[in-house]
């Protein structure tokens, strides 16, 4: 029996990066992934109003195909995205109910608190709203996701003890990262007695295919284990965890995750030592810490392919392959109708919403100089 009275195993299905076919979510593949997930005994699904097409896809793949008591469904309210008043922020809840067809949400999160985004939830009195919906039975558990400093997290939890859980970005690469402060934020949540849902355990997929120096460490320890498995098991082994969300994008990723999480019992001291070596090797390589959440894309007036540009630049940094990096940028930026890094007007709006605190304008200038 897990936290908050829910029977939740340590792997959750993150629905931010669902498989696509011809530019739209491949619902048939999602159905297969849902079936495998539930058959293995896992039950937690995480979507959001802001994840384009995700709520609709999970209605088709899960809600319309299984009894409501077979799963827990979480979604999120992003009051800071294009909401001019409380009514528009509240409307996101009704939209989510309609798109998912779920009837109620097991977990409802105020989405991406931190920095300038936090005030929207206070200004629109969204905390009162979610408490009212919980009293009505439309929400079972109230919480929030968070991207900022441990000091701000502490302030929010002091102001809102009604939050039952916190969703944090935690992975072995960011555990001691001064920009993300995963360990410090985790410790604040636990100090307040709040259980934690982990997001970005594989850092937007980057830790599924880490640099060769990191891969060599994992191969030496266990030649058959995927790199992603080390990342997810690190997160799942922490105390006070409700579940670890993995944004699986195809059946193969689902099958890999299920293979080592179905009977997860924690990591041995020897395995923890391997992770420590991998952390040190990774910290020696300077990368742009983009997780492709694409919050920047929602506010960029020039519609620049920021995350695609950063993915391409990281490929160049890791593999010293300019042609491969340019090929990735052509697909991830131009192929998705976005403008290139040299079109940046340096307005800074992107940096105001970036959960990773990236100096996006400076990094785009480097991309333009190296890859364009």
C-alpha cells in the first residue's frame, strides 16, 4: 500500500512524450503501452492540460477501455499559460475533465510552480478552487509540480499545508546540480512530511543515451541493463516516493521499464557506487540542461525551435559530429515548422519560464555560430 491511501507501484506512465505517427499521437500504440503497463500491475498515469493531445489520447487509450477503479489519473492546471483571470484558469479544469472523460482526478496538480509562475495560482485563488473540487469529489489528492529553488519550495509549503504531495525533477545528473538542486528540493519536501512524485528521472531522455564515458561505467557493471534503467532505479530507490514518472514514447521503452521495475526492491550498495561514478563522469561534460518541456516555445514571439536547437547542440558536444547535429536540427527545428536560432530577438521571455534556468539567449547565439 503506497502513500495517500493509494495502491501505487514505483513506476508511473508520464504522458508528455507519447508516440506520434504522421505528426499526431499514435493512439493505437498508446493503447498497447497502456495494456502492458496495467498487465504488469502498474496504475499511475500522468498527463496535463498543457500536453497537446495527451488528455484526449489517454481518454481513448485508457479511460474508455478500462474500469475507473483500475487506475489513478493525474492532470495539471497551468494558470500561468495565457490566463487573464480566474475564470480562464478554472476553465482548464473543466476542459481536462471533458478531454479525459475521467469523471474525477485521483491527483490534481497546480502545474510548474516557481519564480513568476507561482503568483498566478495565488492571484486567481486556485488553492481555494482545488480544495472545493476535492470536497465535491472531483479531486482526490491536491499537489503541485515545482521547478525552482529549495527556498521557494519551503515558502510555498509553509503557505499551503493543504498540498498533499509535491512533484519534483529528480535524477542522478541533477542531484547535486546547482541550477536544479534536486537533492535540496527533495529534502525540503521530506522535511515538510510531503511524499514526492518524481518527474524527469531520465532527464528528458538524455540519460537513456548518456556519453560514452558514462555508458562504459554501466556496461562494466551490468552489460544487459539499459542506461535508462540505472536512472529510473536511482530515483525509485529514494525514501518517501509515491512513484517515478517515465515519459515513455514507444512500446520498446515500456517493455524495458517494466522488465526491471515490475519487481523493484531498491539498489544495492554496489549499484549505488556505480551510480556515483556515473555522476562524476557526467559532471565532467558541459551540456545544455534542456529537458524539451517546451515551455519556452509557448512564449517565444519568433517561434524559434529552442529545444530542438539545444538537442542538436548537445549532440555536437557529446559526439563532436557537426553533420549529425545539423541533421537533427534540420528535423527538430525546420521539420517541425520552427525558426532557427539566428532569428532570436533576445527578448528574454523564454528565460522567464524555463524550469532549467538556462541562459537561452546566450545558448541560441552559440547554436547559431556553430550549426548555422
